[in-house]
């Protein structure tokens, strides 16, 4: 077994650890929806009455 590496003091890690102890852990990261995906889900224009009538005749 090799000898464990000596830990170097990091001020940033010490401050973050102290803050976590006092305030608590930060909330989990929220996923922001992709605007391009949202755009493809919804059509840009509503269907016209003629399109709706023609489509329902074919499906039924």
C-alpha cells in the first residue's frame, strides 16, 4: 500500500463547509426546460376549421 497523500488546506472548502453547517445544504439544482423542445411540442398556428373537419373524417 502506498502512503496516503497529505491534504492541503483550502480556504474555499473550509468556508463552504462552515456555511453548510450553519445554513444547511443548498437546494437541488432545478432543470430548466429547453425552449427549442417546447417549441416543437406546440404547433405555431392553430388548425383551421377545414383542417379539423377533414382530419376527423379520415380518423373516424
